[in-house]
């Protein structure tokens, strides 16, 4: 019979429970929306739009979407000064970096975002 994760954690020593809680809080703190990330990097939507070759309203649309192409997300992250990595995490092994999308940018470096957002994101 399966055991609920809450029950398993409750069965651990107190110090391990506290370590799990601290790590959970740390991971939650790392999560940001694209808008929050842009603001934390001190970039305006206009500035990001200039780098993406779209207007400010298109940047706003990208930030509000919940489903993006990997290439759109990669270009957005690059526009705010970062680099996108895709990592799979499993409970029974170390994180695995997915390399399938590694060369995606190389073939699309000259890409502009002038087509309708529905086609690029």
C-alpha cells in the first residue's frame, strides 16, 4: 500500500523535516513569472521589445501567456540577459539537462518576432 508523502515526512526526525521545509521554501522563492524576472533584471517591456524586435504590447502578451514555444522563451530570457536551460528532475536521480533544444537558437538567430504572436508563442 502506498504511503502519502505527508505521512512519510511526518515519520522523519524533526531536523530532517525542517531541512525539507527549508528546501521547499528556497525552491518556491526561486519561482518567478516572466514579468517579475524582467523587473528584477531592471528591464522595461520597451527595452525587451527592442531586443526581440517587437513592440511593447507584444512583450506584454508574451509575459501573460502560459504556453510558449521554447524558442520564444529562450529569446525572451536572452533579451533580459540570461540563458535558458531545460532540466528534468526525478525523485530517484540527479537532475538531467535536456539537450534536445540546445541548437534551437543557432538556426533562429536572425528570427524576428514580426509575425502574429499566435504563430511564435
